[in-house]
C-alpha cells in the first residue's frame, strides 16, 4: 500500500516538474537507508519533525552530487558523537 502511494505521488511530482518518473524512483536500498536515517533523526534529536527535514536536506545534498552512502555515514557519525542532545532539540 505504501509503495503504491509513493509510486503515484512520484508520478504526479514527475509530471508537474516535467521529469520522467524513473528519475525520481527510490531503490529498495535507498528506501531502507532513508527510513533508517529518519529514525535516527527522530530518536537522537528528540523531535520527530527532524526526520522529514533531514530527508529533505539529504535530498538537496544528493542533488549536489553527494552519494546517499556518504550522506548516511555523515549522519550516523554525527548521531554517534551526540551532535544534538534531545534536551537541546526541544528548545
């Protein structure tokens, strides 16, 4: 059900911006990675709204040429270092 929804939204977005839908399609590996990074953002920051915002930031960085693997490593490293403590995130 989620995959069908995402496929339909992807087609609508592609049509709106004049791109082929396959240029916006996420691989199963990319989906797993993005969902895991969203989980990390929500849990390590203490604020669930950081999950979609992080994914947007990652999309901008990816558009600039960074690979998802490189971006994933950067997020994981920052989270492991405790880049933002949950108490700080809620202020």
